C-alpha cells in the first residue's frame, strides 16, 4: 500500500491531522530532505530521496520495498509506505509519477498548498486566479498574466522570480507582485512590490510567485 501524503507548505502546524495519523501508521516514509526533516515528531523510519527516480526501487515493477524485509510473517515486514510531498500532491506534484510507475494500491492524503498559505498571509482571494507551474516551461506565462487579474505560479531554477519580474517589466505589464519564500518555515520571507524592484535579487528555490494587476503594496 502506498500513501501519497501532502504535508502542507512545510511547518508541522500546517500538516493535517489525517496526514499525521497515516504517517504514524506507515512502516516507511520517503521524501526530499527538507520535507523529511520537518517530520522529526513522527517516529516512523524515514528515507531521503534526491530525485523522483529514487522512488523507483521502492515502487516499480512489483518490487516495492525490495531493500527491506517483505515477509508477511516477519515482524519487520514493510506493508505500508508514505511518500510525502510539500503542498498538495495533486497540484503539479508526484501523483502522476507514482501512478505511472507503480501498480500498488494507492491512497492520496491532500495537504494545504503553498499558494493557499501565501494568499492567506497577504489576504488575497484567489477564487478567480489562474494557477500554473513554470517547471520546465514558460510559454504561457505572459498569455495567462494578460488574461487574468491574478495569476499564481510555481517557479523553477530557470524561471525564477527575478527573471519573471524582468519579463513583466520589459513587456510593460502594469502589475504588482508577491514573492513568498520558504513559506511557513522559520526563514520565511514575503515580498510585495513592483516588478522592477526584484529584477536583480536572488530568491530561495522554495518560492511562490503571484502577479496581481491591481494589487497595492500596502
């Protein structure tokens, strides 16, 4: 049995009780380092992964947990695994990868997404916003920005907030931006302002980028 567990933006305060219960009942938790390190209060054994393909040896081709005892008669048998994901795992998360790779029974536990957290922090309703990801693509960025009063983006190492701000400035898009870094963690930073203010700044890889055509800096 595989559980895909959303753990929210990162801080334990934002992990749903259902997610905690499932992780406590699992035999093994797998995730990226920062996510795993936020779960010190859960005693379940944990394994770091550095890239998605690290999951393959646990979930692929009916070889689940091949590095661990899987004898039904063994007290150490690994029967349930939790793969954790920041935010909500069904929004540009790991769900599709696992569904394609594994034939194991699957259950998904949702989490509070990073954009929900950020819009709440800045008191910005997002009911009419466009939600998108720039992971490996940028083609639709300006189109969606022009089509929507509010657009919310997950960025990547190439399409950083500073690069996006430069694009907005060069294209003379009249807007303000919100940039949330390391959301819910102790080193959280939220910046609001005009695109030109951020064209030369560096930002954490863990960020959410919001474009608002009418948002005041106040």
